[in-house]
């Protein structure tokens, strides 16, 4: 991202203070890092490109509260952080999001491809509704803050982006008897999103050693997978847990 207004907006949306330890994934040339540094206690700038890491260490050596880490954020050892501000590469949006939702943090402001961002808040039954929607809804509150034109990036992508704010929920929106069953169920059913639940759930029942005939007695068995609200997936998972 090369647009200063967008970069400053991201920092503003994060409400930073000197008490915050901020993770930046994909630090690039350090444009965002320079903005974040005076606003927080520490910036953990992660970059996978060795050439950019060398540049960052050289250009940011005067910033005492910036720690540059070379590596893939999904695999590197990351120091403790409580907030995230980042422009991750679009092609790792989904892995980064699921990785982040497993972490303990207060707030994240991220730039995603517009289409990906819209999937995070899609309504049940819509074309954008997906496993991503359900899993994110269970773990975090999501706000789409502003559209970022493709001209704000170098090199310029084919589509616009969106600044997204994620805030982990203090408590889940519905009770689960087994989170593992819920996550497995959501993953399995969305591979067959247009089928009725009774048909789509058969593979899942087989894998967990249950009779496939159980599918006809499950809640919402006659609805299409894409029509299930997140709470509906939770109710089915609780039935299976019993």
C-alpha cells in the first residue's frame, strides 16, 4: 500500500497507545511501520522477503521500538502482541485470518481484497456466504470500514480492497458442546453448500462412526447448507455431540 491517507486511516482505526504491542504482517518497504512506531509501545514487523528484510533493518534502524522478523508469519516464532495492523498479501488472506482467530489479541485492522472482506459479513443464503463467514462470526465481531481503491497499491491489483476491523468476542454468540465437532461439521458441509443437510452430512456421520440414517432426524435436515445460520450449525453440532 502506497497511499498515505489509507495507511494513516489503518493506524487511526486501531486506537493505538504506548501500551500496545502491534503485529504487522507483510511489512514490505516499511511505510506502515513508520506510521505505527510513534503511536505504540512496539511494532513487530514480519516480512518473508529477505531483500525487504535487509532494507527494513537498514531504513528502520533509528526506530528503537521496531522488531523486524524474517519469515512466514504462519510459521515464525512471533513475540507477544495485543493488536494487529497489516496489509497481508491477498493470496494468504484466508490462512492469515484463521491463524489470527486462534490467537489471543484485542483488535486487528487488516486490508483484504473487497470480495474476501464481503464474505466475512455475508448473509446466510447469499452467494458470498461460506465457511469463512460462519467461523469468523463465531469468534469475532467484524466491521468493513472503508473501500481502498486498487490505485492505492503498487503493483496495482485487479480489484479494490477493504479495510476490515476484527474484535474477538468476549463470549461466543452461542453455546457449543464441542468446538471440534462444530469446526469439522462446518468445514464438511460447506464442501456441499447447495445440497440439503441430510445429504451433505452423510460423509461427516460416516467419518465419525455414526449411522448415516441419523441424518434424517437432525435439526434442519431439509434445509440447504447455504441457508443455515451460524447458530443452526451450532445446534446441529450439539445434536451430534450428544
